[in-house]
């Protein structure tokens, strides 16, 4: 877990590679789930509504 100047608690995806590639981090906030590339945290993150995130996770889980 890492923090940023925004105060969000970022968690690395358990599906991210261990070699430093394909790394995604998320931060769960009350209104949305924030997503960023952990290899370049200077790039802006994007937000997904909680319902949209849940749909995405269900889709990936069944893929």
C-alpha cells in the first residue's frame, strides 16, 4: 500500500506482474475507485464509479 499527496491509499493489483511490468494500483474512495499505472504514478489516475468497477471485476472474473 502506498499513499499519495491526494490522501488515497493505493493497493497494487494481485494480478500485476512481479517483474515490474503490467502493474495497476487502485484506491477505493467513497464515491469511486481510482486506477493508476504504478510504473508511472506521475500520470493522472482515472476514476470509475463503484457500480462500473463491480461490473468490470465480474467481467474479468468470468473471462
